């Protein structure tokens, strides 16, 4: 989708405000309580500066990378978000088509308004992961897992920061274990919602194949740290020290609104990023074309940042020494 008015994710958010009822916009945009974490998620990216290199050959640029076994043309995935039927009449089917058009790996929400089979069918060859909550109902979990396997999903994403009603999060910090019935799957399990080194290491001990640093887009525990701040702690725990032998990919979501944010996350050790609300803004404004356009805007901004920073590949961002530093450095 091309429109002179729609050049950034923020432009798309303005268009979504026009397209959605106040109640629906409030549902998608809002965070928990005082929305401290919601605000921090986006703001905290500005705590980091990009120390660009000059004198580098950036004539041929590539954003290609891999998420587990999938070779992807860029590191920008679609985070699981609920109820796309409120944003667009075609709901998740439009999102899936937009993600496919932009070659973005998509994580489908357990609370989709479309069946998991229909979503995967629409995705065709484009990879999809299935998000699950930690249900105490063993049979329910098993039936969802079996359906996800049969439908062709290639990983399970277990959201561990929900429900936080009451003290759930405290329980988690006292040690969480993968539900026994998830071990019975052949699909790799990824945990989403980790914010601390010790939780990340416990997840590794449970055999997870990847970690998504996330505070649920500021919708769960208000005063949780910004995801970009938590990313560093988790990456250090998982990729350095004695645990590096078991290193697994670490992704992040929360507050990503432009290509510089993505560059910063990659420089700080993320394998890739996922975006939640930006995709919803695209969906609400222009359906599948809007979704694809938002993802392409982010990809193009990432490319532009890579060029200006002197990093022609994703690997070179990760390898560059101190390419992203906290602003107190200056
Ligand atoms: C979410 N998120 C979420 N996460 C999850 O695991 N399952 C879900 O069903 C949902 N639903 C959901 C609905 C809405 C409206 C939002 C905004 C978020 C959290 C989501 O996966 C992701 O962590 C955040 O959205 C990332 O932050 P940004 O990109 O929205 O800032």
C-alpha cells in the first residue's frame, strides 16, 4: 500500500484512530494501570545512541537472518495480539496475508477471532508459530498443541506473563516449569514474557529453544522495565558466562516503532524483534495491504539505519563493537 500520508508507523496509528471506535482504539493502544511501562517501552529506545561507522562499504545491503530453522529476509516478526476481528472485517486472515506479503514470521494469538487452521492455511509457506497461555487444563493444552502440529505451525510460544491477576508473576519468579504436557510435543517451545536473567536461565534448564523478552506491551505488570532495558540482562545471561553452551536465540518485543529501534535491539543481542500494535494500526487502516506496508516501512527504515550506521548485514550489527551505547556514554 502506498500513500503519501502514510510514511511511518505513527502515521498509521493516526489513520487507525480514524478507522476505529474510541473503545476499540483504547483496547489496542492501552496499557495496564498508570501506563508507566507502556510509555517506557517506546521512550527507553531513546536512552541509546547509535555510534555509526563511516568508511564502510554498504553498497550491497542484506537484512537476511534466521529464526530457528527458518531463513528469513528480515528480522521483523508479528507478535501475537488478540481479536483482529475488531480491527478489520477480515480479521486475522488479513493480518496473515499482510505478513506473508512482507515475508514476516507471524505468531498467532490464542485469542484469535479465526481458527488456527484457517490462519495457517492462509499463510501457505510463510512460517507461523502458535502462541499458548499456561492452561492448567492439560487436555485443552494438548488438543491445541496437536492441532497446531497438524496445521503446520513450526513452534509453540508459551506466554508466561499472563494471567498476572493477583500474584501470578510472583509465582513465576519463584521458579516456573514448563507444563509437563508441553513436553509431549515435537515442536520447539519458546517462552515469551521473560524480563530477568534468572528466569531466562530457568527457562533454559526447562529446555526451551528460544526466549522472547517482553512485558506484554505494558499490559500486564505496570512498572515492569522497558523491554529494551531487560533485553541486555537476558542476553548477557543466555549468551555469556557458563550458560553460553546452551545458548538459544533471544528475541524482544515492546515499543518498537521504527527501524532505529530494531537496529538497537539487534545491536544489543536480539536475534530479531516482534511488533504488536504497529501491525494492528496497519490492519485497521488498510487491511492486509496496511499490514504489509507497516512491516515494509519498518524493514526499509532498518535498511536505512544500517546504511547510515555502516553495517551492511545483520551479523555486522551484532559484531560491531559498541555500535549502540547508553546516552550517558556521551
Ligand atoms: C497483546 N499481546 C498478547 N500477547 C500474547 O502472548 N497473547 C495475546 O493474545 C496478546 N494479545 C495482545 C493484544 C493486544 C491488543 C496487544 C497490544 C498486545 C502482547 C503482544 O504479543 C506483544 O508482547 C506486545 O504487543 C508488544 O508491544 P508493542 O509492539 O505493541 O509495543
